[in-house]
């Protein structure tokens, strides 16, 4: 009975399947992970609703185009407009929250998250489009296969690179030479008060990040990437910090000669292995990734640049 | 850019200038004043030399 209905109402079946898989794609992309965002039901509802709209737009476009309603393509541009708004919305919210964080995310991280949210909606549209197109052109059940395939593609897209791919992370001792603080051999800052020095010595974890190549060196030198690392470590291990304690702050400094990044973190839970794991799984920010090695290679023997 | 908010010193003949200057009688008093001011002003206390602490405001600049 239902099979017969699905054969006779191909457009509707396509739209439904497309919407379903599009929404599925959006849901897969919305694990509430260690970055704790979006952490609350309302934030989640906003994104599920937008994901549903994205999926519906993607899947409805196919039958319209199939029946030579070419203006339906404007639908998709409408969607693009909508999702640029999503990016703005995320940026505004996160910027507003960031002022109230003990360890802020930083502008680069916020921009990265905002772009990711916009991009995820496009992936939902993509999944819906593929599913609905397949199930309308071919027998409806091929749409199921296409849907699962597109979910796999979406899943693949979700995995960006992390610090682990570009650098080695190790702990290093924090030591004080008088009032000067070092992690390994890297000078970090001058801590004037004995009380602060004692807290940092007792609770701090020193970490040294050694880049694997020239590209990685530029990436971890980026201030936004550095702040993202500090934020993620502070989120996962807690932070021993309050207002009125300006020097109890997680901090990163470069060893200029080697390109290593030395960090001091003040976790609530003293667990160096966890701290290393946290640093290793920090995502690489799009704003921080540079490829000077490739750029210089391509540039060789080519004076002008278009 | 960081900004010097106050100085605390035990040798007042060494310092002068625009920021408020706090004079301490001895090293213990110097450290105590620095501690108090750090919490009050939310500015980091840095030891420039044995007789002089700077309170530096980084909140307004990039850190």
C-alpha cells in the first residue's frame, strides 16, 4: 500500500526523503561536544529549526526544477541569504558572551565557529538536494542509498584538522628565576607577587608545542589559534582564575628562535595527560592556517600574479 | 599596549612621573601594598627590581 503510494507520489516522496536526510545531516553536525556549544536547549532548537528549513529548501528545489520551474533556483539564493544571517547571529551572540568569559575564545575562534554554523546548513541543503534528486529521477529507494552516502560525505566534512596533525605536544616544567617565569626555556612573564608564583608553581601545567614544519610554525604563531588553545584547555580542565587575579591567566608565548609555543595553563583539575589531549584536539582555525611553504613553491619562476 | 597604572617603591628618590606612586617602608610592606593594589585595580603586579613594583593594566590592550 505505502509502496504503491510512494511510487505514485514521487515528488512528495523525494521531498520528504530529502528533508529527512537533510535534517539528519544537520543533527549529525550538531553534537554538543566538549566545546560546549550550543549547550542549551534553546540554542539547539534554533539550529534544528534552521536545519529543517535548509533541508526543506534543498529538497523542494529539485521537483520544481524537474518540472521546468527554473525560477525555483532563486529559492536557493534565498537560503544562502538566510544562512549568512546565521553566521551574523552566531558571531553577535558569541561576541557578547565572550566578554563574560574568564578565558575568552577570541575573535578568530568566534569567526571560525560562525562560519562552521553557516557551512553546516549548506551541507544540510546538499544532503537534501542529492537525496531528493536521486529519489525523483531514479526509483524512490535509490534516494535512501544516496541519502546515506551524502551523510557519509557530510560526516567526512565535519572532521577538520587539529593541532595533533601539525605539531607535537609535550609537558614542560614551569620554573621561576626570581620573579621571571619560564616554561622549559621559554620566557613567559614577570610575576611580581610571591602568592601568585606559589599558585602557578603548584597548580600550573607547562606545555610546549613543537611545530612539525614551516606551515605549522606560522599557524601556531597566530594569536587567534593560541587563544583558541587556551580557551579549549580551560573549558575541558576548568580554570583556576578569577577577577582581581590578572596574573593567574593562561598564557602562551613563542620561542622566537625555534618557533615552539610555550603555554602555561592553570587548570582546576591537575591532570597533565588530559591537558596534552586537550591541546592536541584543538581544531585548526581557518583564519590561522597559512601555507607559506606551498605558496613559495608555487611562486617560483612566476613573477606576476594575475 | 599595556599601561602603567601605579608604582610602589621603597626608594622614593628613584621614581617620579605621571603614575601614582606609593612609598613603602620596607620590602614586606612593599609586597603587601603590591598585593593589595593588584586585587583592587585588577592590574598585574610586576617586579622591576628589588625596590620597585609596577602595576600594569593589560585589560585595555592586547595581551
